[in-house]
C-alpha cells in the first residue's frame, strides 16, 4: 500500500515549509501547490501548514486504500459521491497509522479454540482514534483542498460548463462540511482544567534536586527539568515560548525580566520543527529565586555540555547541546507521570498554564479586583488580545467553584433545616 510522508524543509531565511512526499520520495504537485499558493500566501503559521499537510496525507492514504485516484477524479469534474463522502468522514476519526496500510498487524496462525479466554485474546484490536478537533480539521481542510482542485480542473471550460462544475463542487463541499463533528458547545465536562493545589505542591516538591522521588538520576537533568516546570507554572507560558527563550536576547539578568517574543522562522534555530510562540510579545517579571535557578543551571550545568555554546537557547539537550526539542520536552512530563506516584495522567505543559490561571484567580479574589481589571491583567500576562475572550477558557475551575457555591447555597436556603418536619 502507498506510503506518503510529510517532510519539513528549512528555507534560507529560516522559514519552515512542510511538503507532502509520494512513496518514491517526490513531492506531490497538487497538494504542495495548494499549500504554497492558498495557505502559505495567506500567511498561515508553519504549524498550521504542517497540520494541513497531514490532513492531505490522510486524504491520499484514504484514497489509495479506497482505490480512488483523487486527483484525476477532481480534475475531470467527477466529485466524490455520497457514499464516498460518508466513507471518508467515517475514516477521518482514525489514526494515521490505521489508514492506507500503515497499520502493522501481526499474522496469526489458525488454532483450535479451547477456551473463552483464548477467544477474547484473539479478538480484533479496537482501532486508534484521534481527537474530535483533529477529525474536524481534517474534514474542513480536505473540503477546501478538493474544492480548489476541482476548480483548477475547470479553468479551460466554457462559462456554462464551469458554472455547472462549480455547482457540483459546492454541493460536494456542503456534504463534506455537514460531516464535521461538533467539538464545542455543551460538552463541558471533562475539558482540560487546572489540577488541585495539593497536586501542584506535590509536583514542585518532587522536582527539588535533592528529593528522593525525583525521577531523574543525572543532577544536570534534575536542575534543567525543575527550571522548565517553574518557568511554565511561574510565568504561565506555553511550550513554544519556554523552548524559545534565549540567554542573551530574552533574559534581562539585571532587571529580573524575561522577554517572551514571537520567534517564527528564526534562522538561528536549528530545529526543523521549531517551537513557536502563539501569543503576543510581552515582558514578564521574575522573582530572584527563579533568576537564581536560571543562573545556576547556565553556570554549573549548561556551560559544561559539549555543543551548548553553539546556540543561545536557555534549555538544551544534555547529550548534544542542541536546543531542547519538543519531543524531549514532552518526555519530561512522560517521566513525571510514569515514575512519580500521585502525579495525574493529565499533567502537561498546557495544564500548568491552566494552573497558573487558577493561582491568578485566587490572588485576584484575595485583593478584590474588579472583573474588568482582572481580564485586562490576565490578558496581558498571557499575551492575549484584550478583546479575545480567551480568559474564560483558562478560568474554568474558578467558574465551576463559584457555580458550585451558588448551587449549595441555594439548596441550603430551600431544603428543610435540620429538626424541621419535611
């Protein structure tokens, strides 16, 4: 079965550009033409382009699996039929490894079933599924691409034929978009929110370099990983922002400040998959203790790592000295969750951003700040536009707690008091 790849290339000026590659290692013309002309020229971020590219990879894997020459079909005016649209929409929830022959299945030998347990052991494995947001983005991206591809095939048609082709494409796109699963609205239970305070206290205690529960043996890793968590939790910054901090350009050592800067397409960043900041530039204050953590790590550990002097990024891999990758960053949380008792499986860098907002809400409550002023302060700290309304997303725990207090208070007023007859 066909194997397609998404390959990231780094342009001379630092721009990251994803390309969809066919099984022979050749860039596919039409998907990459769409990415370059319709997405890149619209100033989409490299991460968005990469997500678009993976959606197109999924389309081509599904088409190969289904025996459909998607390019010939669309260019010749043969839109996807209703059952094909239903097939694609149903498959869009599957993991990439499960589509187009990418799944690895072990052949099994025929045997005589002698017990119910053996039957259960031989039952088919449930296919891996992706998040609803991924499914939605896949369907939307593919709908946009197929509409563009179909229009490209009608450039030489006369006006009447082109109008008819457009009507067919519009109908197909409408059917595809109707298959986009709902991802928001009433499904509020189970959404990501901050962990309880006692969990955060446990995390910070474990991260101390002399803690017997610290999951890393190397002292340098203990100091680096403690710094990562404190920067995330103490400043409320994102993964791309913490991985992009530079010692000379961003850390203001004498002023106890850190510049959180937008750094897309940084030519000095050797990482193909460059971590980028998604929010606005801002300068954040830093306590002496956190500055001491950074100074200690840079002076006593980072300075002794071979290759670390070749870049100015604060956080580096301790075996190569290269800037810390997103995979290595993610492994910090994998190690914490797997090796430390009491650490929830949901703990991640983004959950720490929620934890910062939870702590911010508690401080605001203690100081009796107006809601308008609170929103302004929170938006500045997080790097959001003042009118974005994003603050509500990161304040779910506070909202839930306030709502619970109201419900309990209301029930206290309405239910029979102790000693009264029902």
